C-alpha cells in the first residue's frame, strides 16, 4: 500500500465525495515545487498522459510566498 501526501483541500474533497456517495473518476496530484521544477513536472505529465487521450490539465496553480509554485494536475485514469 502506497502513501501519498495530500493537501488538506484534497482530503476534504475526497471525504465530501464519499459522504455524498459521489465518486469522481479524475486522478489528481498536487505538487509544490520551484518554478523550473514545476514546469518540468507539468511537461512530464503531459508527455506521459497526452491531453487527447487522458484530458490532462493543470487544474489549479498559485505562487507561494517563498516563490515555489503549488499546482494540481488532473487526468482521466485511462484512455478507454
């Protein structure tokens, strides 16, 4: 079993979905990286999960006080 770090808003969203009985098929991962590392990670996601097949997108991003970029990548789990 793997453990992933999630932002509090991700956990809150997940709990709310479970409570309402609604499940979401999107896969999301949130990162907090230096600007150049953030760009590289986003490129990696778009190369690994092409937008045409997985509907990959940057769902949210912001610049933190320390200059790092926090962003959430979203994609479908498969290209079925």
